[in-house]
C-alpha cells in the first residue's frame, strides 16, 4: 500500500502563512496517511508493505515551504512509529518511506 498525497502553498514570509492553509496542508499531507493506514490494516497480510512517500524538504528545508516541510517530517516520524509497531508476530508487515520526486 502506497501513501502519496501532498499539497504545498509556498510563502516567502512566515507571517503570510494562513492557518487555514496549514490545516489543509496537514489534512492532505499527514491526516490522510492515518486514514489510509487505519483502513489498510484490516487487509494487510504477512510480508505486505506500507510505503509512505515524503520529501527531502523534511531535512533540507526550503525558505518558503515551512508548513509543507513540517508535514514531511511528521510522515518520517509516523513511518518510524508504524515500522516499530507493526514489526511483530501479530502484524508482520513492512513499513518504509521513500522520497517522491515530482516535477511539473
């Protein structure tokens, strides 16, 4: 199962960030991953895999994507948590992340 959803709203000044924009960014980029994983857990079997796409901006932050970059950091943390939680005898599936390289 692959989670790959994201929006970004570049802002060159932190004070221009609208909290509604931040909520949309988090709902799309992070909360949707929770929904999909919760639904998928019922169907995943041994050796199945969850892949969460993220971005290098979680580590190499751009000057204008602060809300986007913070969601990508949240995805790394979620992935590490899921990997540890699901790597047991009751739920032996693999959880990994990868960077999504998209160009428009």
